């Protein structure tokens, strides 16, 4: 299997351009199921997960043109007549976001069958909230060992008031997509407020939906008869942005990050500033300098947006291992999202965990060794740690990283990182 060889790289310097957001584009692609007219999505990152979603949409007989009109990153998705209302098992289990086709299929075709989603192994990751939403809209849901089948009542889904026990991103998106063609009005209470939700609502509204309140904890969706095609540009990836902010910090380098939305990375910027890292918004982008001041330890607690993002927890922890003093990290969004701790400790970090809390004794010199990318973001964390570690680090299972970061190696190399991909 392919792996990365990463050498201690000294301060990274230069400019990096952020790609369209993985977590925004996958729901946008699923939303294109809601109309028989073609939709155009721009700034789509070239990622394995996007490729899997393309295959899922083609499998139900959609037509997709990649790099349409010679425009790199533009997808033309035409979900005209569909031939199936279920996603092929082998495709669906490759990523959790495959479940996002359930709401649109149920809404448009009145039924859907989806195999249990896969994706990163970060805790139990149930789908009960998605199903609770569909049931509240009148669907009959049958959950078996490895698949879920849902059928809308005669006459279609009916608008409802749905309270989410946790502001789940995926459940908010799935329910919102199911509700746009339902009869009557749906309210999602305790909805997720992530920027990707707002991006999806903007796209759906361009398609003719009537959604208000996306980005707050109550979303109101008035059902409409039908939706039409639309063109939309994906928002920049705030997690990729955070990863490069941390690349500058952990190597004590100086990086200008372009194509960003400053508000989306506010919690990451604030915590980095607390540690003494310079983070400044300039006319050209976000300037991050980790080398002009003495850095200090801090405490992190992950929360739903606008709190500190769980997807940046592991990269931030890698950085904290290099900062003198004691830091703590509390993970409140996912269970079992500390698998990178063992890998960081194998590099010489001193991290102890107790339930959902990690205690980091920072300032240890990391040493290169063989490590595993235990999930997508943990993989990025291992590469960051490797840049600051003495000698060579071998990062294995990099397919996780390539699921979610476009041109990962090329972007790091352009900043002066010594990173090589070895194909086996
Ligand atoms: C999305 C992101 C992922 C990010 C996460 C949290 C995509 C493709 N992925 O994942 O990168 O880490 O948001 O910001 O956008 N939960 C339930 N029942 C449910 C659904 C979720 O209990 O039906 C729980 C989960 O187990 C987890 C928490 O809610 O503990 C958050 O999950 P959720 O917000 O749904 O994450 P995803 O949408 O899967």
C-alpha cells in the first residue's frame, strides 16, 4: 500500500490556495438528485470521496460530466430519470456521506434503500437522528443489520417539527433535503449551524427551495412542488485551511493562505493566537506565522460550530506536543477520536488519555518512526508531526488522507516540506 516518507522540514514558507470543501460538496452532489434538471457545481475538489459520490450518482443512472467545458473542478450533474432508489452496497459502505442520498431519494421518489455507511472509524456514528427525522415526516423506516429502507406515505412526505437530540451535521442536511419537497412546513430544532449547512441551503434555495434560518439552530423549510437546476460554487474548505494554519505553526513557519472565509476558521485562529502564533487577515488572505514569538500551551474543547471543530482536534494536538508546557484536549463531538494519541506517543510525544480527555506534556522533541493514518484528519496530524520530527517518518494507510485533501503532497511540497509518496 502507498505511504508517505516525511523528513523534518524546518519552517514552511510560501503561499497555499485552499480547495473547495469536501464536507460541503458531498451534500451538494446529493442535493442534485432533487431535480430532473442539470446542476452545475464549481470548485469541486479532486478527491476520492467525490469520486465515490460520482459513482453512486451514476449507479442510480445520473449523468455526470467532470471538468465540464474544460473548466477544472466543474461538475455537471444531470439526475434526469432515475433507474434505482438504492445505492450499491459496495459503493455506499466506502463513505459515511453516502447516506446523504437517502433524504433526496425519499423526497423525490418516495422510497430509498441505503447500506450502512462506512468512512472514518471514529466512534459509533449512529444514524438514528436522520431516521427520526424521516419518520417524523411520515416515512416508514425499516432498519436491518446492514441497510435501511424508507418509504414515504402515499402523497409524499409531510412537513413536521423535528428536534435533534444533538446538532448532527449529516442529520440536519438529510432532513433539510427530505423536507424541501414535502407537503407543508418543516422546522428542524437544535439544527447544526456549520457553514456547510448554510452552503447547502443556499444551493437548495437557488434550486427553488424555501429555506430560512440555515446557520442558526432553527431551520424552517416550506415544501415546494418541484425544484429546478442551478449553478453553485462550493465554499472553501475550512478544515484544509486549519490544517495549513497548523502546518505554519508546528514548523514555526510563515504561510499565506488564500481562498478562505475568515469567519469559518475563527475558533482555530483564536486558539492559535492564545498559543502565541500570529494569525492576521490581510488583503491577500490569512497570514500565519508560528516563528516570531515564544509559544505557550493551551486547552482545547471540541464543540459543534461555531465551537472548535472536531476535525482539527488531532492536527492541533500534534502541534501542542511541540509547545512547552501542559495542554489538555477534550473531545465532545465523537467518541473514540483519540486513535492518533498512540501514534503520536510512538513518535516520542507524552500524551495520556482519560475518557474523552487527553493530557499533553508538550515540548518533547518528536522522532521519526513508522506511524499509521488512523483516520482522515489523524492522518494529516501525523504528517504535521512528522514535519517537526527528527529524521524520517513513514506514514502508512494514506488512502485516508487522500479521501479528503486535494493535492496534499503537492501543496505541502510547494511550501518546502520534504514529503514523498511511495507507491507499493
Ligand atoms: C460531519 C463531517 C465530519 C465532521 C462531523 C462533525 C461530513 C461529510 N462529515 O460528519 O467531517 O467531523 O460532521 O463536525 O460532513 N450522531 C448521532 N446520531 C445520528 C447522527 C449523528 O448520535 O443520527 C452523533 C455522532 O455519533 C457524533 C455526533 O452526532 O457523535 C456528530 O455527528 P455528525 O454531526 O452527524 O457528523 P457527520 O455528519 O457524520
